[in-house]
C-alpha cells in the first residue's frame, strides 16, 4: 500500500482553526471494505473476506489496496487487487466496485476520487453454501 501523504482539512471559524488528518490506512480500509461488499468479489489479494474478518475481529483490510493522494491531498487514486468468485460477471462486478469505492470514500472522507483501477488477480472456485 502506498501512502505518500495524508489528507488534511483545515477548518476556520471565528478565530479558531482546527485540522482533520485522514491517514492513508483509513482510506485504504474504506476502499477494501467497500470492495468486498460487492457480490461476486471473494476477497482482496492476500486478504480475508468481510465475513471472516467480522468473526475473527481483524481490522486489516488494506492488503491489495494502493492509495495515491493527488492535488495536495484533496483527491485520491485507488488501485485494488481482487479475487473474483467463479460464475459472476467480471465487468458488472468491477463497475459496482468502482462505484461503491468512489461513493464510500467521497462520503466518509470528503475526498474527490480521481480513479479506481481494479486488477483481477484470481478466481475463487470454492462453492459458497
């Protein structure tokens, strides 16, 4: 995961100035969670599924996610490496992932998303019951 910078938002109100800093790990976690919520996505590269993460209480969903901050930290570019489930449409699932990741980052972090690239690195052939 690449985190060359962090997002800094400065608020000024009646002589009071404050900053909110969002670390790259936070953006990567948002992207990883959003991606694995899409039907047809098995997991991130080298990662566990949301269901298993929830059961085990693990929080590291940043594997397979690369974040690059652009435009002085106000925009971000996301690269995801995902493992698809067998039998799902790759173009449909990828389009849904791109939209979900973009919306999640913009809504939660207030950042502009300049792009979401997806690399399919494998197919999960395990039957889900």
